[in-house]
C-alpha cells in the first residue's frame, strides 16, 4: 500500500509538470494588443458573459462602452449597473425581430446604432467595446458584413471588442482571437418556467 508521503510526492511531481507547461506558455505570450472575443452558440449566457467581461474591464479602470442590438425594450440589469459607472450605451431598442415584424424599421434602427458603434471602434480612448447581439445583424443582413469586419479589423491597436449572438458568421470567427461557444444542455423555458428578473434579464 502506497503511504501518504509517496502519494504526496507523486502529486507534487504531476503538478510541477503542469506548472512547467503553463509557465512556458505564459513566457511565450509576449504579444500585447487588443483582442476580438466572439461568444456564440445556442445556449444561454452569451450576453451575460459579454457584460461580465465589460464589468471586469470597468473594475480595472478601463474605458468601456456597450452597443445593444435586437434587445432594448426590456429593463436590463447590466445596463442599470454599468450606466451608473459611466459606461455609455447605444441601444437599438426595437426588441426582437419577431415582435416588430417590420424589416425596414429594424434595418433603420440597426444602421442608426451601427453609426455609434463605428465611432467607438475608431476612438482610441475607448478600451473595450461590447457589440451585444451583433451576429443577428449580420445573419439578417441588417448591416453590411464587409463594413463591420473592416471597422473591427481597423480599430485602434489596443482596443478590445466583444461580439455576442447565435450563429456567428464564419468570417467573424476567422477574425476573432478568442471564440467561445455556449451550448444548451437544458433551459428552464423548455419546462414552461418564465424568464426571471435579475436572472434572465
């Protein structure tokens, strides 16, 4: 029977190997620039993750701004907090497209908010820009794909961008530095549980 000392020594040896690998990767990561994060997939939590990163940035004293596509007619807990911390929001405020059922109005609203997004993406004083639900604007063709990619690709070198939404376009994924896919395993709504204030919105 292996005694506790031997178990401890084996564990320590395993952890040292892990540490050596992690340290080597940290040492190799010398490039410092703004990154594009895309959070996509069919699961719940994409916007939540984007806003979490934005809040983290603000907590470190970075200058952040948020663009909200699609949503905007409901109260938004994240906006309630972040606006108090000085984060500007530009909101499409048309709600979900299946509610408006008016494509021309939705496109006009998207274009209006996109103008504000382009200003932010050209402003080197803005450290982090959240483009919440951007992917729908591209899949619905409310915004021009090439124009969006160009604005993101040519933003200030140290500016970070977070884009969220289902079905991210492959060109956006290719441009991204970090891509996370949120999968849906189970959702309360499937069991007829209504959206909860403070949890879902």
